[in-house]
C-alpha cells in the first residue's frame, strides 16, 4: 500500500462530483492519498508536474477523451492506469488495454471492487519496479504478455513476445537459432531455424515503429542474434 514509506497516491479523474468524492472516501479509508481532476485537459500537465502512483481514469470526460489521454501518457510514463467507463462495447475494452491501460472497470461498480483492483494493480507495478531494467526504455510485463519500448506499446504475437523476452533477458549475449527455437515454441513442433529469421524480422519492424532511432536486435553472422542494451 505504501510507496517509499508513504501512502500510494491515486489520481481520480472523474467529472461526476459525487462519484469522485465517494471513490476518494473509500480510498482514504483504505490508506491511500488521493487527488481529483474533472477536466481531461488537466490530466497530462498534472501527471508531468507531480506523477501519482496510479490513475483512475474515466473514459468520458469534458475537454479530452480518456483514451486519448491514456495514449499520450504512455509516450512518457508507465504510471498504472485503470480505465473507468459506462461504455461496455468490446472494442472500447480492447482499445483501452492496447493503449497501455492496466485494468478496466465498467460502471456501475462497487467502490470496494475498485479499491481491490487498485491494490492488485499497485502490487503488480511494485513487482515490476523491483526487477532491474536490463534494457533502458523496454518494459516487459509477463503477467499481461505485453511489452513497450520508450513508452509505446508493442503489438506482439505470443512467439514474438517470447523472442523479445529471451533476447532482452541477457543483453549482449549471442543466441543461436537453435537456442531461440527452444524458447519460442512450447509444443515442441518441428520448424526450421529460418523460422527464427522471420520472427526476428517482424519483431525488429515493431521495435522500429516504436522508436526508429534505436536498433536493438543485431545479427551475428553465422551464429545468431543478440540484443543491444
């Protein structure tokens, strides 16, 4: 519940005053500090000025849409975000998570449920923070099978995710194609070593889309591939 010996601070972004006050009361009772905003245009400047430990972000806000806010937040911050909305269409759920949200709560909800979700997300965030960042700017979330580079989410297939995780786990080490194949497929299917080349090509393309200035996967002629920190 605490971050660096202080209560975790939750930024509540909600334009319904009664609901925002109710959430703040429940969070304070659970031991959290809170701050509140009602206008979407104020969120990004507030986070840059004083980053919270978690953001409870309503989807429908005056001034700026919650999904648009989440998209910009992920360009400079990995602060946990829980999206809150009354819109239950599946596309909205998927879009919110693809933009880097850590969880999704639909209205109407129980404030106790929201507090429980916040506790769970903060625990996951704390575990990630304890893990050393082997590659600057690269965040790999094994629980959600997701990754981001320099704040931009990477849309990876399961095989590409395992490939990235393997290479990034030991920057500078050269992995042969056979070693990578052993990590990529859990069903022991028979594939050629050139399959690795295809996956590396696709992974490189997605990493370059996130940051064209960085080349993090290098080929080692006649051997395999390595990850540059």
